[in-house]
């Protein structure tokens, strides 16, 4: 599952790209939930590189 780190600038690009709506806005950054299908579309649109594959 992909993870969003603290470099997130809350631009929302990732949330609008997610095909399964697994990304939601949190207090300080966006978060990816357990519905993530590991497609990577969010990481490819993040302007600051704050999204990476998790372990």
C-alpha cells in the first residue's frame, strides 16, 4: 500500500486521481486508507514526491 509522508502540501491532486477513492484529507496531510490497490496513480501526480510505496 502506498504511503503519504509529511512533505504533503495538501494540494489534492492525489485524491482526485485515485480510482478507488482511497485517499482523504487529514488535518495536516492527505491519507491513504486500506482500500488502496497499489496502482501508483497518486504517486505519479504528486508535485512534491510525498507519496511512495509502503512496506
